[in-house]
């Protein structure tokens, strides 16, 4: 990922979504060569010179002050996630601090995930690799895969890859398009935080090449973190489910716990309980060795 290019594309995309009248400028109806605000218009509103802003958009002003970035974010009407992304792109952390080649899951986190038992829970790494899942999460999201796959770094499932390239996962989500937009916006936010992660860059390149849906959404430059959602699922075994998910950040760099819960007393709660029971029976059968005569 070219950080200078990413910064320029991000700022240009945010300028393009604003019209002069949106920010109090008079539109005299002249023909404009570019959509949205011009560089000099944004610079004027932010209180910086046009030349300075141009250098910033080209990635040539690594020492931009907080006041300048805040002024630009204000003019562009960036939300909290977009503002954090702007800071990450403008001030990337030196690569020596980002050289993390593999992710390890603490035993305590693994035990916590397993303790949820009847509630789907999993841990995502900073590249959206599935580092661990309990039986119910596995049965909900990817029962067609080997349950033990997260334990093997070589074939560890990656959630973004599964979501865009695995037809089983695609069929699971009733509103796949909305989930796709959220997934890409979250991944772009992650990419801004870890600009020198080669494996993350390779994942994004792979998805761009293999999934036209991903490529189109990635080019839109949307940035949004995932915190909580309520989504509808169509599960091949237990049918329709409506579940809320909560993403909780761990102190380990970039790792997040995801927990799915149904509304108490709902049909989704009953369906999830059935799925959990079926998953428990399946894992119990795997542990029992066949008896020979």
C-alpha cells in the first residue's frame, strides 16, 4: 500500500462529496472541471495556503499540525472514524514498530471464547484472520469448514476472504450488500493503522483482483469502524436468525472479540440454542473413538 497515494485518494474522495453551497461558498454556476470542492476552496476554508494543502494531499507534509488536520477534517465534515483515518495516513507509524509477522492468541482469551458456549463468539486478528472461535460461532458462520482450522496458521480462515470469496458465507447474510460495505470500510480503517503490514496489503490486493464487489467498494474510500450491528441471517440448518453483534477491542494489537446475541425469548434465541446443541453433539461425536468388536 502506497501511503502517500492513499492519503491523496482519501482527501480527493472527501472533497468530491461536498458542493460549494454545502460549506457556505457561493456557486456562480461556472463549469467545474472536478466534482466537489477545489483544493484552493478547501484551503481557504481551512485557513491554509493552497500550496500547503496541495503538498499535504500529495503526501509531502508529514509534520502537519493538529490544528491544520482538525481544520481540514472540520471543512470536510469527517466523522470520528474518518478523522482517525486522516491522522493515521498523515502520520504513519515507522515500519520498525509495525513489523509483526504472526499473531498469537493468549490462552486466557481462548478460554473466554470457549466459556461463552451457547453464544457465538470468535476472535479476529488485525488482518481479520479468525484466531479462535467457539463451536456455536463455527456452526453459525462457517460450519462447512474444519473447526480446527484457526489453530493452523497455514490455512487459518480469514473473515474478509471468506465473506467475499466463499459462496456459503455469502448466502448466510440476508443483506449481503450492507455487510459488504461495512466490511470494506472497516478493513480500510485497519489498513490506515497498519500501513507497513505486507500480509494485510497482500490480502487487499488478492480481494481487489478476485472480487469485483470488493474492488468497487474499496475504490469508494469509505472508512468506518465496526462496533455493533443487528443483522439477519438465513442459516442452512436452523433457518432465519436475527442477531446483534458486539466487537470489543483487546489490548493485544489489533485483536477483537466478536459476540453474537439474540433477543431474549425470540425465535432467534430458540434457533440459536438448537444450533448450539447440534454443534455440541457434533464435537462430542468427534471426541468419541469408534469401538471395535
